[in-house]
């Protein structure tokens, strides 16, 4: 019985040492995932998008996102596609950022803060580019809150 226990321990340690020699998988440097949020700009919008974030250097990050804004205005449901670029200025717990968003109808500049890039609060101003027929202009001051869900977050 003692021999079986010793044999088991030796085999267990050999397996563990083998895993200790394994190299970590190299990552592409991109973190990606979905996000969902709320924005008010001439009306309420539900925002849903997919995003990718990469490090420009050790303390600055860039996020690119593409998604859709869903709204109910003037008795009709409307879906508006959107493309955005966010520049994060730091990598501590609170990440200040500046952001630009463009849709077929408006261009918006924002500034805000993100908590670990998971929860974001933003405010800014949007400029009407092309008012949709039978729809009110989407411009003026805006504020929003969003939740980012990283799918491949890693610490190494």
C-alpha cells in the first residue's frame, strides 16, 4: 500500500513539473467583446455593439466598436448603425477617455470615465449630418452609460 501511495505521489509531482515547464499562450494583444448601453441625444437610445481594444502603449488604449442604436421616436422603431473610436488616457482603475461616434445621421464627440473599462459614463455633443426623412434631427448634448463585457480578458 505504501508503494502505491509513493508511486502516486511521484507520478503526480512529475505531471505537475511538466505543467510548470509549459509556456503561456501568446495573445494577440486584442481584447474584444459585446457592449450594451443607454444614450440620450434628442431622445432615448438603446445601444448594442461589438468592440475590440488594443494597447497603443503601456498606459494608453484604443477601442474600436461597431453596433446599432435602437430607438422609438415619432411612433416608429428605428435602428441606426454606428461606428465609434475611443482613446483611453490611462490604465488605472478609472480610465478617462475621449470618443468619437459617427452614424449616417450624426457625428458625436464625447468625453467620460470608465471604471476598469467595464462601466462607462460619458457626455458630449452631437452634430446633425443628415436628418432622416420623417424623423426629428438627432443633435445637441448627449449623455450615456454603457457596460463592456470582455470575452478574452487576460492578465499576462
